[in-house]
C-alpha cells in the first residue's frame, strides 16, 4: 500500500487556486498525506504581506523555491499556515517517505561557497549537490530516495529518446548539466521537476544495482493554470528486493520484478555521461594507433619536403655504431642447490639491462626401456664350498640339525 501525495508545478502566487484544487482532488481520491510544490512558490513578490495573504493549507504542504527567495523569518510564519519550506538541499522523512530536495536554479555562482547559515538563495551551488548526495546515501548500495524534488530539469534526460520524439526539445530546454551529472549517481523512485513550458513525463528507467535496483519515474510539471499542473501519485516506500525462491509466490514475484526492470529503459543520465566520455578524443600523442593521424602527418611532410639537394645538405649525420653489450643468463632450470649453466649472448642495441626469461630446457628424448644390468652372483651360491672364494674361507658348520649360512 502506497502513500497518496499531490505534486504541483510552479504556483507563482496562486495559492488560493492551488489549495482549492487540492481539496477537490482529495475528495475524489481519498486522504492525501502531503502536497509538494516545485518551482517558484511565491513568484516576484516575497514579503510579509504575501505570507499574510496566504490562506491556510488544507493538506500539509511542502515546497522548494525556484527563482524566489524565502528567509528564515518568512519560513517560520509559513509554518503556522500548514506550509513548510524544506530548505536549500537535503533529505528528510515526510509522511513515511524519504524525500530529497534541491531548491533554486543553476546560476553563474555555482562554484561559490553556499551560505553558512543555510539561508535561501535563487541559485544552488556545488556544495548543495554534494549535501543532497550525502544525505540521500548516493554512495551506498542501500541508499536512495522515494521522492526527489528539484526546480531545474537535468541535462541528459533525453538520452534514451529517439530523434523523432516530440518531447526531446521540451526535455532539453533549460537543462542543468551539474544536476544531470549528479543524477547519474542519485537513486530515487520518483523525480518531480518544474517545467518551463508544458508538462512532460518519461518512461520508467533503471537505477541502483543488485537487490537495490529500482524503477525511477521522471515528471516535469507546468506552472499553475496549465493542464496537469497538479497531479496525484501513489508512492510506495522503497524496500530492497528479497524473494524466497523456494516458494511459488516468491519465485513469481522475483520473475515479475526482473521483467519490470528489463522492460524499463537504461538510466538516461548514465547513458549521456557514457556518450560524453566516448565522444572525447585524446591528443594524438596519447594514441598508440593513429593511422589517420600518421597519414595526415606524412602528407604534410611530403608537401613541406625541401628540394633533394637541400634535403641532402640538411640530412642528419649517419648514426654512430652503438657498443655491443654482453649479457649472461641461465640456460635451463636445475634442482635446488645445483649450479646453473650460463651462456653469453651479444645483445644488439643500446646499452640497457636484459630482463629476459631463462631458456627452456631441451626436450627429453623419447622413452626407451632401460638397459638390464647383469645380476651379481652371491658368494653364497649353492655348489660352492667356500664362504668367500676370494679369501678361500670354508663354510662354518653349525648345530647338528644342519649347516648355518
């Protein structure tokens, strides 16, 4: 069973119309846990008078800012009206869901330091992206978010769309490159962003790995007043996939989960990053094989080649003979403690140590039966009366029952 939420695009000061539409939607779909807003919540006017004119929200409302700025004093006043500003960036638990957020838009001060007091600003910084990644557990296998809220769309979202897809221009409009690079690592089940024009959605794509793989869904919502500016979703908190394959139900659930992941598209941000790396060409000096570059260099040399006489005059002097080096190395493998035979070989080329492996031993001759040695005759052979014929010693007689040898 999921958590029912409502998500709105840029409100731009039309709070009364937003809350009326939210109450109407709640009467149709049942109790709603939270209302999330992305993009400009106040619009051009953000002051105490705008906060006082804001009606009480019928549903707990959470918002991030776009180009507008909310200070801490206004945020405290909004809390009394059941409206809460989530902050610059981070991750929090809202209505049983893990919600990540990044307020503001990309600006020229992206590399500057973020405000130390966490106050709002119209532009997010690199530190804000790092805060979001760390808070959401992007660098852990079990990390991730159920919902991600951003006011910017990310570059690379259209990487898996075809050339003739009508959504391609709308998806690429105003996309943020730093956010796209971060989303290649972030893991979420739903990503809601503010659209600059009409709203659009993408097919589910895969993110995460192993038992923590999940489907992510991206929806960009238009400003208040356009079609589908307020949408309802049933979001189930993410749980790692653990199936008991020994049971029929567990095997069926595992098969369905695997089929859903295979049917989804690849992570578009990871695909875009891979294409970007593949499109990079290192300098020619770093390439080991460069037939085209070598051909072009040869053509340039042929064009700039001087006349034969000038070439002969400018020719380099003949190279001097390098001294020959001698190296000794073992010629075979011997048993432990035995000395190795070595041989001396002339090494052609400049003086440098030789790190060659020892020569392989000669292959043994094919097998042949061993020669039989003559059996030595015992000195006590029967028929001889001498114990030792060479010394002429007679056999010693023993007990009456017979001789002993």
